[in-house]
C-alpha cells in the first residue's frame, strides 16, 4: 500500500498538462520500469514566455532514487525561477546535490530552455545520452555539448549550446 501511495505522489510531480507556448507543441510521458523510481521529466513555464524542459534519471532503482529525484525537482524548479541559463543551473544543482544524496547517487539529465521569440533552444547535457535535433526536412542531428552526470564531481564547468529551431523541427 505504501509503494502505491509513493507512486501516486511521484506521478503528481510530473506535469499534468503541457504549458501553452504559441507556435510550439510540448509533450512528455514517463513510464517507469518499476512501481517507483528515479525517472523524471518536466515542462516548466518560465518568464518572458519561455519553456524549460527537463529529462533526468537517478542512479539505482526503488524508493531512495525516487526521493533523490524529488530533491532534484525542487532544486531545478527553484533555480529556474532565478535564472534562465541552463549551464548555470546545472552547475548550481551539481554543487548542491551531494547534500541530498550523501554522494550515494548521481543524476543524468538534459535541461533545455526554448525561447519562442528567437526560436532558439539552449540546452545542457549532464551525463545523459546527447539529445537529438530532428530537422523538419533533413536528417536528425546529434547535439554535441555534454558534461558529466550531476553529483559526481564537485567542480564542473558545464557549458550550454544553442540551436535554432525552424518550423517543423523537434528536439
């Protein structure tokens, strides 16, 4: 019964519907392999009409990684309201995460900010497989910028990259 309750709480942390961003569609789904775990995605409406998008996974399985993921979610959402630069957010979370994990877990993540005015997507990749930029009329492009997982190394200089989104593109 407690696992079921924990699963329900975890599902309430996922967005119930995507934010409306004129000219763009956003969607996400999480289908965990077990009842509860460290899988996470988020769509966050930001200032100036921007959209933050995150996909992350905590090392391990079960209740402990799910608890670590709630800490990650809190850190991410706290930092997205103060700044929009994905690299700075990654550096801040990396610095704070060991306080929540006691260095027992790490998180792989991609965090991106879509600016619908400039049609740019700025992203940082932290130990995750690199994201894809699916161009509307050409082959997919594997985005190149990546850094280590969060919570592994104390001082990491995460960098972000920007890509221009054209009509029909997906990322």
